[in-house]
């Protein structure tokens, strides 16, 4: 019995944690990001960084505790997942952007750089790009690479009025009321027959089980 209760408590606890996580994600996604918070967040590449490890001779996931001395950070960008969106770059320090190992542009410090995803795909004619950011004394925490969707100026938040929030009783259909009244009327008739015509009542309504 104790094991069963502990399992139920564990399931309940996990459900609560999951609900909290979902609501947290929704709140983060709904908040504006980018310059002047003018974009909806579609994806944040904060946890997708890779660095080139000389020991393995390959790109490996970035680990903050192990790769503090690195100044070059890379990631893969898939066009198919983000058609119609914008690719936004930001760095607290001056950086250089390399696309597929080719230097493309200089990224000034404390300035958002915005690139159209569809235009990039037309230029490179690929489904995937390898982006690298290089800067002196730069770490991954100084960089922001996100995919965003422009917030339209005509969009307005939905405001709930007092009328919408008022709890109102559900209207009962007329048919249901008539049905209840009919049952009450039949019960009154049965009671009348049982009290004033018991023989007639027993002749038609005999509930004894043989």
C-alpha cells in the first residue's frame, strides 16, 4: 500500500513540474526579444554552441567549465525549420561572422544584426549552414543567436472584460424542465392511486418478485 501511494505521489509531482515548465516556456516565448523587443522568440541557440577540439579533431558541444579559453564558437543552422523568419545576432564585444568557414561580415559590439532567412537560402542555395563567430576575449555568454518572427505593429493583446470573466449559471433547456415536471406529476398520480385505490394499484403495479 505504501509503495502504491509513493508512486501516485511521484506521478503527481512530475505532472506539476511538467505543467510549471510548460507555462514557463509559454511566458518566455510570448515576451518580445531582439532590438526593442520587437520579435517573437522562435528558437534560441544558447545551448547549441560547438567548438573545435584539437584533441578529437572534430567539433564537440560547448561546455562552459571546459572551454572558457576558446574564442571561436560555431553552430549549424537549418533553413527548412525557419522559413519566413529572421536570424538575429548580438554580441557584447566585437566579433566576426564566418559562414561555411568563409568570412562574411564584422559584427559590432552591442548592436543587433538581422538577416532574412529566405534571402540567405537564395544566396547560398543550401538547406544547412555552418556559422562561426570569432572574437578576441569573447565567450559564449557574450553571444546571442536567435530566430525571431517580427511583431506586427497592428497586433494587440487580447483584453478580457469583466463580462467575459463572470461565471454565469448554465441555462437549463425548457425540455428538461418539462420532463422533470412530468415525472413529478406521475409520482403524484401513483401516490393518489396507492392511497385511495390500493387494489387497483396492486393489480397494475405489483412489484413482488416470485
